[in-house]
């Protein structure tokens, strides 16, 4: 048998060996995890992951604080990297392109919400990790890993002028704040409040300012005043100071609440104008309490928002490319020890403003 004949008789690989960092339970540490990604089907894109942001939701999921965790778990849904392979029918990406993957990797693409480009609420949504593929069996593993295979529809183009490390958190923090800003048509006439100046809040300030809004930051910490103003805020108030809170009472059209820890929203609702909008994008582990008289007298719209659909996510990235908006990050080596330390610091709000893992150099 010739070498060519032998090659022809060799079965094509059906998977790609991958490495990541996983946890086996809510109380066990991260460890090296060997697993497989699928070879690209006709509509798949294989991405060599360069960076992955650490989202507070990663922490909630790893520690099973939302009571829905599945193990082993490889977290991470703020993924940027370089396209390494493409399927035969892929038209929007070529090898070498800068690409990103956010919180979802597939959906039915047939239901009413998918057809309206709001795939994030599809009943068959496949999350990037702690989920399954559409077969409801195959687990999904996230971006704390060296490779990922994703349907082209769920891959975004990263504008060339945005560095891959500082762009990574845009795939979650960016779209999470951009979506409600667009939904409520924020512009130069908008009095916008941002509650919390962390991973979500700091990018919300940048986006709101770029849209022309008059941005007020509400924080529990006076130490964040200078940063808020540098990021684009016009006003900064400390929520623990009643006198400062009075200065902006009844003045805001829209408040985006980015805080993921339990907190009292009553005083914050008092900052809204009559029939203003209070939008929650953080995910505290305890229910928020709202006083009845605030609802009776102000008639506010109290709502929430998660991520956006794929069309809106790409729109957000293009907007950030146009306005040179990236996240303020601390880039760190990716090891089990550094991930744990970053989680501990994130819980303490001791980061400006998002940790990003250097995945490219992690598994050599």
C-alpha cells in the first residue's frame, strides 16, 4: 500500500483535542481539564482563544449560587481569539480573522424570537458553558480553554482597531449595558444614571457618554469619583450620603443598575423622574424589594435586561470600534491559582474593572 493509499484509508478526525481549566464541584479548585471540541461542520468556525474575561456570573456559576450548575464546568463567555479553521459553507470568516464569542453558542433559529434576532431568549438556547448543545446531551464548555468550535451565526467580528484583550469583556459586559441603552433610545437628551462602577458599570458609562447622554454615576464608594469622571460621567454621587442623593432626586430618565450584590433599590428609585425607567442588569442572589408607595407615586417602569441577540452584539462591537471603546482591564496569567485569586478580588470589587485571562500562553 502506498502512502497516499494509506492516507486515504485513514479515518478523518471527528474531534479536536482541547485543554481548559475546570471545576468538579462548587467546593473544589480549578484543575487542568482535557476534553474534545468537534471538528468544524460546514457552518462552524474554530477559534484559537487568546483571551477570556472573568464575568461575575462565572463566579455565581462556579460556586452554584444560582443553583443550576453542572459539573465539570469550564467557565468563560467573554472570548476573543483568532480564527483557525472554517467549515465549507462559512462565508463571513476566514482563517486569521479576529473573532469573539459571547454568552451563547446556538439556538433553534426557527422560533419567533430567533427570527426577530433576539436569540438570547430562545427556549432552546445553548449557553457557552454550563449548558448543552441542541441535542440536550452534549455539554458546552467555555472560554477558560485553548480552542472553541462555534456555529458561524454565533461568532462576532472584532474590529481591527480594538485589542483582543481589552475587547474580550465587551462580549458580555458590553452587550449587557449596550442593549438597554439602545432599547430606551439614549441620546443627548437623556439623563442617564449608572448604579455601580464595576465591570458592567464602567463600560455602561463609556457607552452612554458616547451616545451623548448626561451620565450620573451612583456608587457606594467616594474613591471611584475620579475614575467615573474620567470615564465620561458628568455627575458622581455617593449613595450612602443622603444630601448627595437629594441633589439628583427626580431627575433621571433611565437608571441602569449593574450591581450584582444584594442592595436596597428604594432610594435609587427616588432618583427617577415621573414614569422613568429602572433597568436591572446585575444579578443579585437575593430578590430586590420595592416599596408600594414608590410604585404608586412615580409610576416607574421597573425592568431588566440580559445580553442582546447576535445582530445587536455585532452592532455593539462596531459602535465600540467606531468610538474606540474598550474595557479597562487587568490582564493576568491563566492558572488555577490566579483564577481563584481573581475571583476573590472580584467579589471584593478589587479590580479596575475586569480581569482578563491570557489564555494564549496558558496551555503551552
